[in-house]
C-alpha cells in the first residue's frame, strides 16, 4: 500500500493511496423454475485501507461480460450491495459481479470479477433461530455463512431429567443411538434439504444420495417437517405436543466420513423417507453434533459408478455450549471458594458464537441478557443452569449477548441420596447474596454495560436477593429486571399486608409489639435499628423496570397454614407426615420450606438447618421466663403489659449473647447498621409470603406480573399438558421448573423473556 505525500509545487501537497477491494466468495443464487432468483444476493466487500473514502461505490452486475445493473453501496471500510430476489437470470448465461469505486471518474477503482454460481440445491439451517427456516435463512445459506451450534454432551433426558451440565454425557444413551427425550431435543438443529431440483435431475432410484462430515461428528433424525414447521420438534404444533413427543424417542442415523464404495453405499445412503419428503415440499432433518467439528455438513450425489455428480455444503462450527456465551464467577465475592478450571470467568467474545452473529449487528454491539441462579446451586450445577437457560433463550430467538453468573449460594450443601444435593442453611446464603451484591453491581455497570448497551437481568429464587440488593443498594444499571420464582418477601417490595399464617402459633396470644418483626418500630431514623425489617427493604427499585414471573403453584413458597395438624410451625415433621410418606416424597422435601425457615427463626436448637437459634420466634427466657417452669415464657397477660421503653433493651424475643451490643443504647444503632444483613437473614422474620408465588401489587400493571402457572404452562385445548403424572403436584409449575421441565412445555415463557427484553 502506498500512502505518501508528493510535493507538486511550493504550495500544494496530495496524498496517494494504494487501494484494495476484497470481495467475499463464493456468490450463489438459487432460481425458481422460471428463472427468477429465490434469494437476495448479498455482495460483501472490504476496502483497504480503512480510512480511504471513495467518491462513490457500487456493485456492477455483468451478463456474458456486458454490464446489466449497478447497485449503490458503502464508500469506505466494509460494505455490501444486494441484488434483490426476483431478478431474472438466464441459466445458460455467465454472470459476474465487480465492486467499483469512484465510478465513471478519472480515479475509478475496480475489484476483480467474481463469478456468480447458480446453485441447484442447498442445506439451510435456522440461522436466526426463530423456529422456522425462512427467507433470511436461505439468503444466509447462499451467502455461505457459518452456522454455529453446540455439542450435545449433557445428560438431559426424558421430560424432566438431567442436570444439563456440559460434558456429563448421556447415561441413558451414551452411544447417541436415539433421541433421549424431550429434554434432549433442544440439542438438535433443523436443516432443510432444499434439493428438489437435484432430485428431478438425478433420480434417487439410480443415484446414491449421502450426507457427509469429515469428522464423523454428526447424527441426523428423519422427520416429516417442512421449512415453515421446522421448529415444531421443539414446541409441538396445532395445539398438540406432536411431533415433538414422537421425535423425542426417534432413532439417530450416523453422518459418516467414510468414502462411497460398493461396500459402504447402503450404509451411508440417505434414508429414502427424507428424499420422499423433499418431493412433498418438506425435507427437514434434525442434526446433532455429538463432538466438536469445524468441517461442513455436505450432501453428495453419486452415479451408479460412484462418480460424484453433485455436492453442496453447509459450513458448520460445532463446539461446547460454554464456548457460546460469557460467564462470571462471583463465588469469592460472597466468601466462597476459588473456581475450578471449568468454573472460571469467560468475559471475552465467545469463540464459537461471535457477537455479530449473536446480535445480528456487524459491529457486534447489542443488548445483554444476564442470568443469575438461585439457592442450593453449586458451581457445577450452575454450569448446567446457565447452559440450559442459554439454549432456551437461543431457541426463542434471542439476539442478546448471554452472560451466566455463578455465586456462593450453596454453603452447607450436602448429598441426600434420592433427594440429591440439599443446602440446609438458607440464612447464611442470604448473607452471601447481600455480600455479593456490590461486586455484581460493578460487574453489570462496567463489564457488561461498559459500552453503553442495555442490560436485562433475570434472577431465579434467592438470586433475586442478590440482584435486588445490587439495584436498590448499589445502583446497578439494569434496564429491565425479571424476577423468577423470587425467594424474597413481598413486603421487601412494598406489599406490606401481613399474612396471619406467617406467625408461629406459640406467639399468637402475644401482642404484635413484642415480636421481632416489629422491634424496628421502637426506633426512628437515623437509628440503625429502625431498618431491621424486611418491610420496604427494596422499595427504591425503579418499578417500571421490574417484571415478576411468579408461580401460584410454587411448592417452596407455599405458606405453612397454622390451622394444619402440625401445631403451626413445627420444630420437627409431624407424625402424620412420616406415616403418609410425604417426608420421603422427593417433591415434598421443598414444600413450605421458605415459610418454615421464616417461622422457625429462633426456634432451632442447632444453628445451620432451616431456622436459626436466636431472634425470630424464640422467647427471651433470660428476662421473661415463667417462675418455677423450665423453658416457658411468661404469660401473654403479663407480657402484653411490658413497658414499650423496656423492650428496647430487653426484647421479648431471644437475643444471643454475642449480639448484646444491639440492645445497648450507645452501640445499638451502629451495630445494627453493620450487622443488618445478618440480622435480617437470621433473626428478623418476614410477615408476608414470597414474591415467587404472588403478584407484586406495587407493580400495578398486569403486564409486569405473570403467573407462570396460568400464563405459560403448556395447554392443549381446554386441558393442561404437563409431563408429571401420578404425583401430588401433577399439572403444577414447581419452583425449579424453569430449568427442570423440557422446553416443549414451557417455551412460551422464554418467548416472553425475549419479547419483554426486546431481544428480537
């Protein structure tokens, strides 16, 4: 390249450029039977040097070396011009294009002539993942664009089984001989064999058709789908769960790399059902990559002597799903352990999903979608959650950059046999959520949204404590916030109507002013003790940015009713529960757990399981015990007459010795401020239900409250179609169904995420 200044005289200088124009190849068009182009032909090019500014730029179209059209285009850097579909081509003529700069001037610059190939067939995937193969997909296939997808290497199977953790592999079908249920279908992608003209030219009765991949990394499934219905394997069609349910157990067929010969011909031949479907205007197969490959999927046609007479390819890039999205590990910010190699940050552009491919913008800029998991999710389980949510957002057509976040919400987790991993100490993980919030706010403000792009955050369960604190307390710049099964009391968001069932029955005759939940009312601002309440904890959140996705069927947030035959909030399961087998029911383990951990604050003999040993509904027996009785508080008649001022320094609820500074008039305010998060988590009970089972009234507009149980559960006609059968919670959207239930049954929820997030 020449860029130097030449003096023409004492007063004039000019700058000269050596200019190069690189045109993307190949250029292909497909024609209708009467010769009109079916695809928009995009002619992309790059002008170098980038700073060169042409007077004009355009695409010249030649037919048999004669110019027949001119299309204006960009004059600097990278650009393109489009020859719109519907242009009449003569199949027997020769066509070329040429990029021209400064057309018809004394400084005209042209690229080399690039031939246009008339393609008679193509393999077309769902590039824009909108669950149909349409015009945009045809255009991109003709443009030779690479299709990016993930390796099917997780353990998802059945309708509800598997962790989704990448690399865990299928335990039910390690050899990939069949589709492993509706949970597995999300790991397949549709490809339309648009080869009717080829079939009409080369009769399958006498020609061999085969699919090939040089790495033998692919399998395919025969379907009866067409381009417009290509996504029905994910969602069902015509108000049914078919064809998804049938395809969920279909056999897979190998796409081999072996050469075509007499011995292999029958083994590698494309199934006749596929070719017959092409003749009927269908011809969509499902493809899985069971190991990485950068080599294309190729359709080859051979004559009877096994001479290749035709081939067409789809460029592929198949790699691990975690190479398609970003990840931030915040474990250490909450006091957790350092990440393992599979759990570290991935903050740069994903190697198998370029940002321009993800967002659809050439510069790669676009919106961000951040997912934050909930309670009882360890770092490996977080990998599964992040991967599953990414895949579901992908198939709902999201064009946002995806960020998965891991945090320390699993302290005290242990394996409990058939119940899997369970985390007993909820309250310590509430504290970890608060502790992580400022780091999360900094992460969203500078790492995710540092380029000025919008960020939408979705949090599940206890992840909402983290995100709500980050926005309310640390000013995280989040444009929209989706609360999903939020494990946060309604009163924290301003809905302060108290639920009578959120009171331990032992306290029902004691005046409310004695309760730990009301102790804050004895102090006024700026005393730090006035903030020891869940009431209005997060009311500084911008209400117009919040979207509450709750489930009225969430078993975790069912409020334990005081009138049940368990004597209010039990300190141990009742005998009738053990006799009924409910305690051993895997689904029952989580029932009432959120309300019980609130109602058992102060009731436990040992710290670290369900409730806590101080505050809450525990009595202060040091100051208010019944004389001559062991472990009983004074009667309600006496307690209700305790002077208000005395309760400031001698609360009727239990204060542990190490928190004595809290009830000291000199130190109490500062101590409450410093220890607020711990005291809220362990000692101050909520008086309302959780937002994850109820609408948040302060949001007002129905468009900001969605009952997943009513709005997004799969329905066929007037009935519910749900994969759980013969159990107590049949047809109920449970706490973790956003991940556990296959996409077939809940895809409409992710469609709503995409719509409300503005990710199309």
